[in-house]
C-alpha cells in the first residue's frame, strides 16, 4: 500500500521522481510522455463517445442508452487515471534501471470497448427500441 501512496504522491509532484536513480536518455522519457498523451487521447475519445451515445441516440431505449454511455464514460475515466499511473511507473522504472512494468489494463480496456461495440451491433441489427 505504501508503494501505491508513493506513486500517487508522484502524480502531483513529478519533480520528486528525479530523486530516484539516474536520469534516463531523454528520448525514453519523451517516448513515455507520448504514450501518456496517447492514453489521454483514448480517454477523451471514450468520454466523447459516451456523451455522443447519450445525446445523439434519444430514440434508443433508456436502459441501453444509459448503460452504453456510462460504460464508455467509465472507460474514459479509467484510461485517464491509468495514463498518469503508467507514466509514473515507467519513469520510475527507467530511472532505476528496472524492467518496464506490465499491465493487464490494455486487455481489460479492449474487452470493455469490444463489449460496448457488440452491444451497439445488437442495437443496430434489432432496432432502437430493443
């Protein structure tokens, strides 16, 4: 738990990361930052998709519309939180000369998006009213 708290503190004080290990090649730090930004773009797309489902599909049955919208919004929130967590974990690992951390989150996110997409296929095939 203390490792999680330490990582969480680094979210808001990233300059403290410099206290750990050695400075990595700047190209690796910049690549880590680009990955962070890619996660944020993914989060924004998911959030936008959630709002689009809610706002532009008013004829869709309420339960389907809210369920799909909330699933996309939740995936967007989790992706944005994961972005900063992944950035911190990778930056720390690079500074310490450790292997980069692995994660199941990309798999979970992919499955969640696939489930929402399949639900949308059902909606399209069987009509808006369910």
